[in-house]
C-alpha cells in the first residue's frame, strides 16, 4: 500500500485502538471486518445500550494490516474454530482473532531437573552437566591445593627441640614436682648416621623413600577418613610425613585441618627438600623412649655408645622403637599399659627387629651372612635415673601419667612435650606415712646382707583409696623408682590369697548356693541365700564336691584333697566334729570351707562378685578350678584397696583414680567426675564388713587393731609362701599391703616369685605378720586428727545352710574315703591351697601340669592360659587389655584399670 495513499477518515466505533485490537477475518481480504459480523473484534466492546449498529467501517486497510502483523505476520490465516482470542465464550471463543504466541522459556544455567524430560529422565543429569561439575570440582581442588601449598612453610628442625614443664600438684594444690622442660636430643649430620640405621628405617617404614614424592595418598585417605568418622588418628605413612609430624610441635591437635596442613607441608618438603636432609631431620627428631629424641640420644640411652658405632642388629632394634617405645622397650612400661611388661616388650622388640633385618636382606641393604649374626636382642642397659624421678615421686608421677593417657584425649607424646598442670589425688602426709611404715619394718627385719638366701629381693607394695570418692590418696611403689622399675602398687603379679575370700562370701549372700536336688528337672536353678552362720567343714585334705554332690575332678579325671594352712584341721569351739560356720572360717582363714562354698555358689558367681567389687576382669585367674575361691588371681594393691572400699561404702563401687584435674595453657582440659555404681546391696556389704571386723578383733588380723576405731580386714598367704597380704579399712580409708620376693633385675626376662620361708627371720610369712604390721603403723598416722566413725549395723541376712556333718576329728590326717554331698570347710590362713591328689602327681600340687598362668599387669594379671590345676604364676605372661587388666589401669581406669592396670582405663 502506498505511503502516499490518502488517509481514510477515522472510524467512529473506537478508532485506531479498536482496529489494533481486532483480528482480520480470513475471508475479509485486505479490508477490516465489518461491524456486527460474527467474530468481529468490536463485539466485545458493544455499548450497553447499543442497537447493534457500530457506525462506519472499523478501520482502513493499513490499520488492518498493522493489526495482522502485530498478531503474527501479514499472511492470511484460516479462521480457527470457535473464533479468535478473546471472543465470546472465552479466550478461544468467537469474537477475536488468534493472539500473539507465548514467549520461549528462559534457559537455566543448571538444567536440573531437566526441562522437556518426563518421569525418571528428568533426574538423570546430562553429560554436559556432569562434565561441567567435574571440571568445576577439580578446578576447586587445584585452587585450594595451590593456596594451601603456597601458605605452608618447610618446618625448622630446630623448633622440635623445645618443650615445657608439666607441673604435678598434691591433692591440696601444693606443687609436688615440675618435670620436663628439656628434650634429650643431639643432632647428627647425615654423614654421621650409619647407613644401616637409615636402611633399617627405610626397610621397615617406607621402602620407596628414596624415590617417592614424600606422601602416600592411600595412607592420607585412611587417616582423614578415620578422623572424619571419629576413629583413631593415624600417623604419616611415609618417612617424609613422619618427619613433618615430628617437626610440627606448635600444632599437634588431632583434627582434619591439622592433618591437611601436615599433608601440604609434606608435599612441599618432598618437592623442595633433599632426601638426605629429610632422613637426617627424621632420625634427629624421632622419639625412641626413655626421654630420648633422635638417634644419638637413643644410642646413648639404650647402648651407652655413639650412634656411629651401632651395628645392624642395634639399628634394627632402634627402628622398632620408632613404632612406639612403650611397647618395644625391653625394660617395660607397665605404668603406661599393663601389656607393656618386660617379657611382652622383649618378645615384641625381638620379633620386630628380626622382621626389619629380614626386609633389609630382601631389599638388598644387608647380606644374609651378616644378618645371621643378629638373632637375639642386643644387650640393653637399664633405664637410668635421668629418665625417671627418684623415690616415691617417680611412682606417683608415672601413675598420674598413666591415668591421663588412658582417660583423657591427651596423648603420651603430648604429655611428653609438657605444658600441663596436673592436680593429683595424692595426699603428701599419707604418702610419707606409708613409706615410713614400710621402711620401719624393712630396716628392722629384712637383712639381705645377713641372710642373702632368704632376705634378698624382698619387695613391698601398698595403696590407700578413699571409699567415698575412689581417690587414690597414697601408694608405695617400691624402694626407689630409679632402682626398682615396677610399681608394686599397680603391677606385681602377686596372688592375693585369702584376701579373695570376702568376694566368695559376698556371692553366697548375693546369689545364694544352688539346690543340689532335682536341678536337672527344674526350669531354673533354685538358690538359697547364705547366712554367715552357715556350717561348712574345717577338715584338712577335704574332697571338694560339685554342688550336685559329685566329687570334683580335673580334666584328667583326678580328684584332689583341699588343704588348709599349715596342713591342719580346724575345729570351732562349741561345734561338733569339723563343723565351722562361715564367720569363724573367715576369722581363721579356713581354705576348705571357702573352696567348697565357692563350688556351691558357682565360680562364675564368685568371679562376678569380685568384678562387682571393682576387681578388673583381666586380673582374674581362670574360674575353672575350685582354688579360684582362695586367691589364685593377682589384682594390684590399688584394685584390692578399691574393692574393699566398696564394702566400706556399703556396696557403692567407685573406680580408683589418681588425677582430679588437668589444665593446659588455655584452661581446663580434663576434670574427673566420679560415677559410683551399685556393686552390692548395702545389706550384703555391711554383713561382709561385720564378718571382717571379727577377723581383726579375734582372728588372724589382730595386729591391725587401731585403738578406739572400728577396723575390718583380711589376711592372705599364698601357696608356696610366695606372697602375703593384708587388706583392711575404716569408714574413711581402705588400704592394702602386699609383700613378696622377686628378682627385679630388668635384664632378667624370666622373673619368678621366690618362697619366703625364713624371710625376715620368720619360719613363714603370713599376712598377719609384716603386712598387718605395716598396715597398722601407716593407718595410725594416716587417720590422725580424723574423727572416729563407726560402720553401719548390719541387717541379718540369709538362711543358715547346714552342710552334712563331717566325721568326728581323729588323730589321723588321712582323708575320709567317703565323700559328702555337701562340702565342709576348714579354717586356714593360707590363701592358696596345696591340693593333694589321690591318683597321680604324687604328691599332686598346684605345680602339677601347670601352664601359662596369669600375667601381671597393673592392677592384676591377665589369665595367661589354663592348666589342669590352678598354679601360681610369674610376671612373664602376657597381659593385654587392654589388655591386661582390662585395660583400664590406675590410670586408665585402663589402664590397668581399664583394661590393663591403669586406673582409668588401663592400669590399676
């Protein structure tokens, strides 16, 4: 249409606006749709009073064309059924033409869920999306790694020589000792380090050291994964990573961020530092135990020679120490873990040393002929006083360290580096009083120069525990921590003998004896709670019966005759025959009565009774033999004091502990919270106390009497007279004292307990002799100034069980050929019986066919194996636990106490 065409007059029915809104009908050609036609755009604007006429034509051709263009082009289009947009009948109805099309959807940056897809396909990412995300992720990692790499610096080896003091305090806050502050280390140049030492650690720790990049991706992944899920942290897998870890003293936190920092540092060290310098730094900063950092200090500490003179065997031994000196130092470290005995550590060190030598041969660093020269551990010197505090302080500090390591997040290495203030539970007055009491008895009676055959190697141990809190207030570990390396309060392996009998009686009061009649036909066993007035036999050489009346035999079918102390019958005044009640049997320490009582109750219940009192499971001997009831187990002095404290506290059991609080530079990092539990009912515990009071007032423990105070306690002597105990308590304090003979030479790997006949000028050592005397002298001083307190009055308990009366006493000591369905007891002070057999092993005793035995471990020994008959054991058995004493030791709660001997976890 020409631009010069004359413009038509404006329409009267709405003008241009109406034309713009209208849609041309396909049949209208170039002209606008007449007003009033069906589908006309004007219909929607009809006047309310309209007559149906709209006047002149709605618009010109130009207007119609422009309207058509605005609605989608100038092409003519067929009319859509139902009319145009906006017509009558709705958007699709008549009256309006087709409207403009909907604008296309705006594209998303991340098309997920995917547009244009339906169902599950919407959730499958496209290859573009996957590729883009992968590139972005890798790019982010590269960026983070680049920033991390740029921010870290190569550590300065000299910084690894710094350390701080640890301040140990008495329970009242006064300073006991400040220890640490110096690191025993002497740096060597690479050329001064023996090649065999370098290749020993390379062969054992990182065989690709000379060619790798310094990091182990697999090891890093494992470490980060373990930390992320809250598991144990891991050290570096390569020598480079271990060197970096040793050098980063300013940050030893076990966190993912620190681990990542360590990784970046290791990568930078691997890329920028020569391998010779890395090896030199590693061997100058590695910790080898005994306070020695670096190969030169270690060579002096273990061999008293310069590192340049080390032979391949010594190098392989030192390489083993890098894995953890606590478990590879042949001198042992039972104060840190009951499993770290001299025997166990020597065995582990030898195996590791041999493995290292074999690998050196395999990797071409040592000839087979040279390797064969080193099949045993090299001679190793004993620890010196410069690695341990002297006197009792050394034992106290070791015990506190053990507790911290096993009951807090503070590691042994962190503790070694110092900076902590440690408030212990130890009472200086009581510690001094206990040491003086032992020294008084020792100086007056033990004369090794005069009687070397009998008085040499005599040792004492002791511990005091507060019944109301479980706090260890005093210990006696030995003559001197720098001369005697085993803490006799926490790890001895000495059997406890008759001091175990109260746990048997407690089990009889708690669970009762089993009904011997018709048990097999009953859905559950019937039991009768026992009264202390129950009758058993005091006859010597008594056949022991199972609860159903059958005579007990060992796994080879052999019977045995249970003996009393001094091989004597025991008769209670006023009772017929050999009848004795359990109260009198405890008073006179009758073995036969309590061995048979244990069989009637069930040795499993006796074992549980000891555990309920606080004895660690790992220190208990095998409960497969009747003698279990009379003390073949070997808990520590600390645990025995703690177990008797349960009786003093009317059945409330609290684990012994030695540290109240630990503070670092930023404030408190640990504070002990006592969590008592019900060991026994008050009824049972108070009745045990009443029976044990009788022991002190009338029986074997009269030397322990304290004028004006109520005292309960029990003596104990073991088979072969190899150990003697007295454990007793008042309402305020429970104390145990033990005595034994053992060659404590750290170089002797086969230590055994020695007999104490004629020791101290006495024919036989009983718990009633020197141990009770020490207990009396110490407690007299420890309780000075404290108010007199009485024990609760016990409530009568149980039924008087009357075993079948035993025969009338006769001059002969031979056992009666007839067995009684109900065993009887005989009083004796001996803790561990000397059984006589009726068939083989003449005379059959505890040593017959013995195996394994119990290994000691801080707080008790772990059962090192079973034998057909119970036996006394030495300290060469393995004890782990957590292994050893349960793993919680005095400091570990288990240390021994805790799995070991630590209170707190592992040691006790």
